[in-house]
C-alpha cells in the first residue's frame, strides 16, 4: 500500500483519469441539468461545484456526479461505467432544449491531490473539496499535454503517489461512499444519508416525487453507516451484520485500517441498529456503528 500515511498526514497525488468527464453546453444547459439532478444547478456560477444524484422516476439512484460550473459550460465528473450511460440518459431528455452533451474524457487528465497538506501546494485550477478519499484536498483537470508537467512539479516537491489500495482504505476511514460499490441503482436517496446531494428548495426534477414522499411520510428500513469491526480481516461485500440472532445489515465495502487497528467498513444497517454505538457482530467479530456520518 503506497501513499497511505501521506493521505492521512501530509499530501499525496493520484491519477483519476479513468473517470468519465462529460461536458454540457448550450443556452439551456443549466435548465437541463437542474431538471435531471437532485441538486440546485441553476443557482451555480462559474467556479462553483456541487455533488448530485441522477435518479429514475422511481427515485432510485442511477449515477452520482461532481457538477462543475464553468464559463459557458458544465462538467460532470462521473464514475467510469456511468459515462456512456449518462450521455445517453441526458440526450434522451433533450427535446427542444438548446443543449449539447459531449464525452470529453479523453481530452483531459484528472488528478487528485489529497491530504492535510494538499491545499498549501497551490495548484492552478484546483477544485477544493472534490476528493476520492474523503479528507482534505481536491482535484485538478488538465489537458493531457499538461499532465506530465504537473506530476513533475509534485514529484520535485516530494509529494508521494497514492495507490488504489491506500485511497480505498482512507475513504473507508473517512466514511466516503463510492457509487457502484456502496451506492447502487437499488438505493433510495435517504438510505445513503448523502443529503448534501439534494436540494429541497428547487423546482421539479426526475425522481423528486419519491424523494419528497420518503421525506414527508416514510422512514427507510435501512441506512448507510460506517462500522468498525474488531480484527484484521476485512469481510467481503455482502457479509452479514448480526444483531443477536437476527440479520441487522450487510457490508458494502471494508478494509483493514493500520492507523486504527481495526477494520473500517460501510454497510447498510437496519434502522433499529443504525444508531451510533450500536453493537453487532460480523463473522463472529464485534462490529460497532461509528459516530461519524457518511460524507
């Protein structure tokens, strides 16, 4: 595992160029995205960004995105396997709108610079707060020709590279869910507890009726929660959390945390067991819901 300590204590960079990058242009670009996402897009100004979900009519989460507002355009920073889907999904809803959706993933390198010391390195175009590991830091988007110069600069400053294992471990310590792993098409918004992705002060959007209905009338049967598990062996996704003899939840992802001396995990836990401090077992090992909410 490379870059783990630096992500926790200093700064480390990671290559995220495998992610998808979608550009939306045209006079109606904000209106289109406002109607298709859970967050308030029309109030954004160039330089702003927000986190948002794309839902279907049943309120299930089809994808997530970091939405960046730039002069004359929006960028959608998305998971690799949602790139083609989202382009087709948005195109399907462009009827009389002046909006163009374009996959520009191959034109830009996407690099993360994360850790407590990341912001002090002063990168031009740094999008503070967009992180993979869930701590301090941000992300930068550069044309492919500029990648080498930026990496060379960080290397000269002694910035370490963080590998996928380090990023995954720290994101679990920070309770940062990942779409396709911890959040899927079967999930409702409220189950994830990622409510910073939702605006309740905007107009209609696809799936809003279900989101509002759950908020007003219902209580989800399960919630995404961070769970600490005693021992050094991380359970597989789908492993059961038991409350006595009853099923209390299931693990979505887990990793051994060297810094904490236990396993950090995310899991969907039944509502009665989802409170901080609740104790369960996982494969016979003690499992406790942490006080930290998902981020």
